C-alpha cells in the first residue's frame, strides 16, 4: 500500500496508479517468466560445478541466472565504451578507489578523479558495434571496475570470466553470445512488463547530463532503463534466494536511508551509533519512527545509514548470525545484496517507492517511503508471495 504519490525523478513504484501493490505483482510475475526462460541454459549448471571444483562459496542457482543475464545487459549498455578502453586502466582506477575511505581529503580527491574519468576516458565509445568474446568480456570487466560503480558486480563477473576461460574460445564466445541474446529479449520484454515504473529515466538523463559533467556520480545517475529493470528483477531473485538463510539468523537489523526522514539532518534528533544513527522518535509522522516502533515488536534494531557505501562498516560479521533488511532505491539493490553477503550478512530488501536523495537525484531532496506491509512480511519471515488477482 502507499501513502500518496510522490514526485517522480527517475522511477516510481506507483507506475500509472496511486498504489504500489501492482508493482510487486508485476515484478514477481516477470521474474517467474525470466526464470522459466533461463531454466534450460546449460551454462548455469556448468558454472555451479566450476564453483564446487574451485571451492568457491555457492549461491542459489537463480542468482547465477541473474548473473548470466547481467553479463548480457551490461555488455549491451557499456560494451562499446569498454571496447574503446583497457582492462588495465580498470584495475588501476579500482585500486585507487579502494583508498577512498581512508580520510575526508582522500575521499574528496578520489571523487574528483572519478568525475574526470567518468566524463573523459570512460565516456569514449568505439565507433562501430563490437561482437562480444572472452577478450571483450575482459575489457568490459576492466571498464566496470574503472567506473567505480560496479564493485560487487565486477567481482561476481570476474568469477564468470574464470569459468569461461576454462572453455575453448568458441565455447566461451557462444555462451557470451547467448547471454547477449537473453539481454536483447530482456530489454524489450522488461519495458513491456515494468516500463510503466521507469518512465522518467530517459528524461532525467537528458535533462541532467550537462549538470553531471565532471561529477563523481555521473555514471551512476546516467544508468539506463534496462538497468533499473535488471535491479528490480535482481532484487526479487535475491529475496527469494536468501529468504531461508535470513529467516535462520539469530539477530536481525533494518538499514534505512537518510532520505526517509521527515525532518532535515539539522532538525532530526537521531543519535550516532556505529556506522549509522538511531531514531529518537522526534516526529510521529516520520516513517523512520514508524518502522523503528514496528521493528521493536520483532526485537529488531533499526539504523539510519548516511550513504550506501558505509552501510556495512569494515568488519565482517560471523556468517549466518545477522540478517538485514536493506531499504534502498533501485540501482543499489543488486550491489547491496552482494555486499551484504560478502560481509557475512543474510540479506533481504524492500524498495523505496521512488528515488529522491539530495546526494544524487534532487536539488533539495524528496522524502522517500516504503510499503510497510512488505517490510512486515519479511520480519514475520513469510514467503514473499503476492495476490495474483490484483
């Protein structure tokens, strides 16, 4: 359910209506459609065997199906840029980006570098279309690392690169071409099934491209509609895949973004704790306050997180002990799920109804919100099912 339609910056779970219920029906149905399509893809099972042979951490095969699609989608969006660049530039820039958290001065300098790279060398396009093969896939990995926006995705796709390297050149290219064919289908079909929720993305990019010149978030804020749809389906897949491990955890936490607060940072009474802030119930109309009160019924801690990059801190928790529900806008969903797993958490997520933070999307910021019933179902550890009659 919703509390009223907000201004749409890029995406909105309200679609063409005044409620968000239909979104969850649509994304669940479309995810089922994609999973049925990918079910017979031989590479998924082979990749599973490869992970076992290399003694790498396994995940649900549905996540591998997501990653196979991700290869094709990211190639379609960034392949020409990747083909114009170098894998080694990606490794160099990503190693520099890793220094960002060391100090405020380092963060400022690296953000400037990221903005320059995103506007110059990473924006160059190869003039003609390029067919994907293992070498070009390696270039794509380099470009994703160099962008600073795909840290988690590039880590996962690097494992796929290792798997494909173990194939003959012809076999690896055939598999990559199949990934692109799935992406071609997905781009068209996702616009039919989920396009009503991303109607403002293209206009936002067109209207803000000049403003984003030299900005560190240029690539992030210019991502295509198909990437929104990929993250929507990815969030649905991850919620299903990680549901049981989340339910089995002893401790549960909810991470909320600052854009959900009813008051500005100067007025909000939240107090610092660790990497986030604890709500002090200074506004009865604030959804952060409502969620904090609701979470207490489940003995669940709620933290307000200033930025997605600081959500999990720097210390890994013991595997399987802590479950988290991350509240985020669409483009942070897949990367957030991977990061949570990397840090030992068992994740679930709830989508913000719309984007609106002042850091990326809106000059003055728009208060964001979520479907409280959706969060309650997760905390009740109920299977995420929806009424197909809606």
